[in-house]
C-alpha cells in the first residue's frame, strides 16, 4: 500500500466539507494483473430524487520537491495511467488531480503547465492547504 501524500488528510477534510462522501481510501485499480492505488474515491448524490450520483477518483500531489517540473512530470504520468484504466473499467468515475493553491498559481498557470493540462485533459481540484477547503474545480 502506498504512503499517503502530505496533504492527504487536508483533501479528505475539504471534500467532506464540500458534501462528498469518501468511499475508498485508497481506491484500488486492478488491470492486467497489476494493482495501482489512487489516493481517494468519493461520491456525491444530489438530494433531488437521489438520482444524480457523481463519482470521482482523486490523486493528491503536494508539489514539495525542489523541481516543480519534476513534480509535474510525475503527476502527469500517474494521472495518465489512472485515466487510461478508468476509461476501461469505470467510465462513470471522473479523475481529478488535487493540487495546493500555491502549485496551481505557479506551475499550472505557466505556459508549460497549461500545455500539459490541455493536451492530457487533466482535471484539477485546487485546494487551500491552510483553510482546508476546495477553492476550484477545473474540468
């Protein structure tokens, strides 16, 4: 089982505060005899008729290494692999990359970050690590 990310508990708290129910911590992906772990899975059901059930998987990245480009490479690679598996196994579940506000405001707003987000179609969940809340969902 992989180690929890530095901001794992922060993101769990932010999701719960935003009305999500954590269903898996971590979320197991099995494919071709391999097991991989996305940090979290969550569901949100709207009260109106209880029919609009949204499912997400969330990979959390702290971006604490000396090189934000290296962090971006690792995050993009993991996201791409998980998205490929989810496309085959759980088409109703949306994958998000959870990143702290400071990382979004730096590497992800730069030209390189924007290119990676666009070309890999990465969905972001931006959280405030101090206030422990979700700031923005970027589809």
